[in-house]
């Protein structure tokens, strides 16, 4: 039900004053001249020239104001400026609804409170709630961030922004896009939802997911709901190489080491290796990946390199400055198997406490094995099979050619046994180390990125 207002006209030449009494506040309109008229049975008052409108703590200035008396609404024309406390709204044309203390415009606007600036095509400002709801190419700027969206609701009392539709928020270090987002200016925290993408301005790292929690003042970000990290590099030869990491939960920590933590069901793929594990840490500055298992977990991290499979309690993967695989260190319960692709079941096998592998131009060249070295490797003569050698020692150095064992040097307590081809042929499965297991869950870029 509409309220009825008592309208009092006071003519003060050359000024005009219109007062609408409504409860506690009086809506006062002052201008140079006043015209009264009736349009479609509705009484209107048009105040022209240097118009000043006050309604409690709200002050509005404009060139012309058309007051709809029964509805207690005012159309504002020309150079409209609406103020309350520190909030100032600018627009060329708008409306003010006295009953709800709300300003509206669809002619473009700028909102400024001294700490941030918002621009939009149209929207409302609710003075009783200190809340703005803007839509149409909305942009918010402050000293730290730029926020862009189709629709933005801003709560002044707690400096909270709720953005929906083609959302982008960016600062000097990174940018986040999402379907929707909540941002708190006081502690520079952001929560993003659905089709989330975060990218760094300084590195080639991009993270995808469906939920993000970013605490800017703490330099900490958490991404959940199918997060995927993608890092693209160019090698010295000009080849494009991408590192892809997927998991259940991912965290970014910007401290002295600057790292990403991948947790639960981790899959890693790069052009030259891939891995499955439960925990991984990617150190951005050191260009190193560390995977490991907790004490109560049975499954060790698994790493594949070309036709080789590596497992161990902890695996360190180092990328050199040329963005090529440099070396891999496997700590505790380490083992490696490499298949000769020309034969059905001939695997060179190595196990020990610690295993270090060194590469040149992405090709395995040398391995060091420390503690309880065991090996089985096959022999070939001009491409023809020639039996195998079983060895054991405390430590060993292994040289490779074409990723197959070329030479083994053993140190301390070395024992070697040769098995001729006639004892090996069709009995290859009898020659395996205790650690021998073939894993079939090798991930690919296609399986990780499917549907994205």
C-alpha cells in the first residue's frame, strides 16, 4: 500500500523549495525555478537549475529534477552527483526513490568512496543498506586489485564484493577468472567458484579448478574440485614442453621457496616423464618436483621415463635451466625397470636404498645406486639376445646407452651370475627382483585434460 505524503510548496524567488514529509526524514528539493504539471493524472513538479536534493544523510545535485509526488520518486537529469558519507555516485541521468532511499541509473555511472572506484552501465545504490548492485561491464578499481564482471554487488560496511558472470580479478602478481567470486577488500581475500583459472604475470603457470580460496595478505592460495596446474616452457632447441599436474587439492604458498603442493590422487605429466603419487611439491624457483609417501601409506610414488618405470618412497625430479630433464633422485626402497621395446618381456631391473639418475638431452646416461644394490640386465650381441647377468653389491655405477644398460661397475661385496640364452629364453618371468611390479596406470595429457 502506498503511503500518502503531504507536499508543501514554498516559493522563494529566485529559488524553489519542495518538501516531502515521510516519517523521520524530509526530502527537500531546491532549485532556481519550479514548474508544476499533471501527466496522465499524476502530479509532477519540475525543479530546474542548480538542483540540490537532501534526504537525511543523502545529498544529490543535478541540473533538473522531476518529482513524482504520489510515488515519492525523482527523475534526475544532467550532471547527477549523489553523496552519502564517503560514497559519491556520478551519472548523467538517474532516479531516486525516496521511500527506499535508493538511487538507480541506466545511463552509465561512476561510484567513488575514496578507497575504490566502480564503473558500470547501470545499477542501484541502496543508501539504507550501504549496498551497491551494478550490472553491465562492471569494473572495480582499488590500490591492489582490478575486478571486472557482468554483475557486482558491493557491501560498503564490510568492504565485500560479490561478482557474477565473466569475472576477472587481477593484481600486480596474478589474475583470476571465474563464473562467480566473492572478494573482501579488508584482508585481500578472494573466493572463486566454477571454471576458475588463476595465472601468474611473471611465470608461465596456470591453474584450473572449480573452487578457489586466495588469501592475498598471507600469500596462500588453495584450489579444489578438480584442480590442474599447467606450466609451459620452451627448451633451448625451441620445443614447447608442458608440465601438467592434477590432484584433489592444490595449494600455492608464496614464501622463501615459492611452491605448489598437490595432495591426493596426484598425476603429473611432462613430455619426457609422468608420475602417479599421493603427494607432490613443485618448487617454482628451483624448477624441481618432489613426490613422496606418508608413513601410513602403502603405495610408493611411481615415475615413468620413456620405457622405464621408477618407484621409491621419495622422488626428486630436477629440470635444468634449458628446461630439460637433468637428474632424478629416489630415496629409500628405490627400484627401476626398463623394457627393451624389441622384445616381449625383457626388463632391465635395478633396486637399492637410493638411486640417482643423470640425463643429457633427455637421454638417460648414468645411474648411481647406494645401499643393497641388486640388478638383472639382459645382454645383446649385434641385436641378438645373449642371456642375462644377475648382480649384487653394496653400491654400483651404471652407464646407459639408448636408455638400456651398457656397463655396470659394482663396489663392495660384489657378486655376479651369468645366465646363458638357452636358460633364459621363454623363461624371462622367472628372472625378476623382489621389487618387480609393472604398473599400468601411466597418465597422459589427454586423460588429465579431457573435457577441459
